[in-house]
C-alpha cells in the first residue's frame, strides 16, 4: 500500500481502519514497516488537527501533589513558606523562576508547563 500525508477526515478514518487490521504485525516484516509508517502519518495528522494543550501550571502542581500524596506543608519544603504555597495554589502569587526550578527538580514537572500563564 502506498501512503501520503493525511489531509482529510476520510483519509484519516481509512488509515485508522488499516492500522486496526495490521496492528499485530511483527517488527521487521512488510506489515510491521507499514504499521510503523502508518502510525507516524496518523500521529502527524492528529497533532495538526487537534493539538493537546499543556495543562494549567497550578493544576499540574496539584495533580503532582496528589500523585505524591503531598500536603501543602510538604510543598512548602520545595517552594518556601506555607503561606506562599497557599498563595500559589490559589493563584494569588505567580511562580518565581526559583520556584519553577525547584518544582522541576523536586517534583519533576516540566518547565514548559510551569512557565505558562495561569488560566
């Protein structure tokens, strides 16, 4: 099968149908190579048509806190005083560069997420 860049929803749906048929293809086979190429083409189309926005920085912090079972006092060890944590989590205080660096290092939250404007 010959492939080209997906430009329409019809082409996208056809590509998805074909992908479903060859999904279990083994790497190194003709169908395996087709699967890999088709996956890249579909991914490119999806990124163009419906890109996924980065999450809100504060929501990302809250989510990571939940994952780590952190309470505000635990976050205070990362970004400073407990009152500062309350202000940040309520969006009354913006993250400083130093806070962003520490959140990135200690909580492993992407700096791309943390430097965004609050929503």
